[in-house]
């Protein structure tokens, strides 16, 4: 399993641990990146020795748009970091190894000026959403369609009907739900959900691991939610465009499979749920927007 790592000159633990990047203004936090690469090196060391992988570190903030790490006034060049991390993620996925850092459940507190800056950044990312590469789909209360209105999935209560004719069923359980075939085989499992500005919802695919769904935004109208696989790769992007209306982009590296369509249908609303509150105040009013 580790031959792919061993063939690559950048894949040894020492090379990963000692990796340096060009620096620039408004770059990635050197501390955050070094912490992440140190964890990846420990994973490689552990796998080489046949030991359990160490616990994943927690980053100080969630990814924002295409970002993986916190920004600092002077830090590592993001493009150089992305290129290196993407290569690591590809080799990790091929080897079946999880290198994705754990992410905090809630966004960090910011002062007023930082909140305004953050909101402006979120709005800019939301506006750039149509430029993302990949398959652009629309999610409504009743299903998933393409930009040309081709129906890919139809939802009727707990029934999820695909354009191929296959019918799947949503089965609720404590703290989540499963999507199953007619014979009862699990297609995917959903654990928890986003609520009260906490991104607790995850999706698990049998034999493929889990996806987390970090959120960046200050209100539903400027929020982009992403789906990150265990390798750290961004698989899906989501944004809310109206009441019960969402857009999703599927990564060019990902096929539009039944699992992907079900994930889009059942998780897009987490953007609205993220801003709901137990008392229904504030953005809790989006509760009826699906």
C-alpha cells in the first residue's frame, strides 16, 4: 500500500516534516501548515512501522472557500501549499490513508472589524461560486437537477428515485439517517446535522470513510459549505440561492454517482440549519426554508 509513497521523492516522513514554502503577505499561517505536515509525517512513520495512525490535529479555523489553513499577515504562499498538499492528498487517497486534520465544530470569535472583513471575504467567495470547475447542479425540495433542467434525482418523502430507475429509501435512526437500497444495503449513512452554528453533520460511505462539511459564512446568503473527504480533497461545494433552493458543484475528480446525488439532496439544507437556533431567533427563521 505504501509503495506509491516510497516511489515519490517528496513522500518520506522527513521530507514532509522538513518541507518549506515561499513566504508572502497574507499567506497561510506557518504554524498551522507546519503542524499539519508534522501530523502527516507521523502518519507515514506509523504506517511504515505498522503502528496505528496518531490522532489528527485540530486546525484553529475552518477552511474558507478553497483555503485549508488560517491566514496570517506574512505566511506561506497558499498556491505552493495547495500544490504540495494536493499531491499528498492524492497519494494518501490511493494508499487508503487518512491525513485530513480534524476541524473545530464552530467558527472562532472575531472582533467587529474582523467580522466585517470575514463577511466581505465570504460574500466574495459566494459570488465566485459559478466559476468553480465541475458539474453544476441545483437542489430543490423535490430533487436534484442540472442547469438544463434534466432531472437526476426525485425526492418524494423518504423515497429517492434516480433517473436510471433505481429507487432508494431514506431510513431514519437515532442521530442520523441511512440511505438504503430495496434489498436493505446501505448506500450512505448520515450522522448528526448542522445546527446552531455548529457543523456536526457528516456523511459516511461504506468502505470509503467519512466526509465533513465545513461552513464559511455569516448568514445563509453569503455562505459556502464544502464537503471534504478523508484525504483532505474538496469533493463538493454548496450555496443557498433562495427558499428551498441550493446550488452544488461536484469536483471534476468526482463522478456524479447515486451516492453524490443523495448526499447533495440530504445535506444541502445544512447551510440553513447551521444558522438555526434552539429558540428560533435570529436566523432560526430560515427553519422553514428547507
